């Protein structure tokens, strides 16, 4: 059975940091690009960051570039999203997805508020 489980969300003040984790199981994780998305209240889901199957290539959306870093360890079937200098507009539910959107986690809430 395929599982993608996000964790690490929470509430932080502006300027703070969080590290999100995505644990995968049940499929050939190391064969697939993994993408982090977020969905803010009342908005559509948007791509945040992406990492290629072996981790050599990454991609970031303009709002997060320079503040977020995506990484993975295929020996552990894990992907991380390190987020620094968080802003209130980063408040959203964050999801990880693999296999071109076939597999999704349930999301983890990130709230940035003073």
C-alpha cells in the first residue's frame, strides 16, 4: 500500500523556520520526482518545490526561492523541505506528491503568525 506522510508543520512567528518531512512507502520512491505543494485558504494548490529522482535537480517557485530548500535521501525514502525566513503568506497546508501527481500525502499545516 502506498503511503506519503507529511510531518513537521506547526505555528511559527514571521522570520522563523520549519523543516517539513515526507515519508514514503509502498512504491519505488527512488524512481520518482517528488514535489511539494501548498494550498492557502481559498486558493488553488500551488507548486512550491520539486526534486528529481536522484536529487540532482531542484526547482522552486518564485515566492520561496532562496528561503526554502528541498532535499531527499533515497536510502530512507524521505524528502524534506527546509523553510527559513517564513512569512505570513507562507501559511498553508503543505503536501508532498510523487509519480507525477499519482501519489499524495494528506498534508501538514504551516501557520506563520505573530
